[in-house]
């Protein structure tokens, strides 16, 4: 979506891993690695950790839209990054600390966040959508959280949020087994608010953001804070232990074998 000088500006430049478009009181964040299905490499993951405190200091902001460039919302974590984390303890600690910053940052932003899920949302992508306040999914999009199937503890979002959004039994099914969850099924289970035609998620999300921006700001922010009270308690109680458990997963032979198999399949 092109920005016009009169209505919007884009921060970060065309080559940035995360674009921030300023459209009046709305901020549109675009995961910008379309050639890799917006999988999080070190630069994108780091930027995702840093952006939320910046937005929290933005006095003009009334709503945030989060989407992906190209055909995907996010393919999750970059496999090369996961490989490097297996062999580099310092990098692993840095990335896991950033994961905590992403969760705490997203769940603490006072204005509404709307996910425009324009394609597959896998792993981290699934978690990012689950931490938004409204989720708009295109009909061809799907959720899948393969953390457990790959051999990792599902620590950075979905395991904390999905039990609050749907039943505990259904959260266990899709997080433990890692099966795909279609847009229609996500809507039925309460993991999405709207399902729209292909190519319409961003437009719909911006329309919702504009509706939020037109409401009295104090009532929106304080009501969101009340609604998120249970989520904040879950993050405060569980996140550190969850990240510690996921960090330990990198030493597991099953994870290392699965990761090696996936990387060889992509490169062959």
C-alpha cells in the first residue's frame, strides 16, 4: 500500500525488516521479509522487541495495525537463526530475552492492536496474532504453531494466550499437535474476529483502527487494560519459566535433528 505525502509517511526505508507507516493516529507495522515469508531473522526479531516501547511513547497514536508483506503474515522463526542459536549460547540468550520483550511489549501497549493476517501465520507469526486485540484473517490464511512438533517449548505467546481465547482443550490440541487451523475454524473457535476475502485484511483492519481512533481515547485505553488483566497475570506468572524451558529445548537431540532435516529440505 503506497503512502501519500498528505496522509502518511513510512519509517525504516524500503529495505527495513519492519516498516512503520504513520497514517494520522494509526501506525501500520509491516513485517517486511516477503522473500522469506516474513520469517524472523536476527534484525526483524530485534526490531519487533524494540518497537513496542517506542510506540508506547508515541503521544499521537490511537491504534496499531500489524500485517505482513507479500503472501504471508509470518512464517515464524528463520531456520538459520534457530540453527545459530543452537550453537551460540550468547545469541540464544539474546534472542530469548527479545522474545520476552516482544510478549511484554505487545501485551502492555495501551492502544488496540489489530492483526491483518494476509496469509500463513506460523510459529512466532501465530503468537504475534494471538497477542493482538482484534484479528482479521483472509480466507486463505491459516494458523499453525509447530513449536512442539519441532521440539521446542511453545513459550513466546500462544501457550499463554490461546487458553484465554478459546477452550483449554482446543488450545492443547492445536499447540501440542501443531495442526493447521483454517481461517474459518479460527473464527469459530474465537481466535479471529473477521474472515475476509483474499487481499482485504489490511483494508478491513485499517477501517477497524479508524473506528478505534474515533472513540474517546481514555475510555478505550482503560477498558482495554481491564479486559487484558487476566492476560497480564498470565504473562507475569508464566513467561519467565516458559522462556527458560524453551531455551533448554535447544539442547534436545530431537529438536536438533528436526531442525537439521528441515534446513536440508529447504536447501536441497
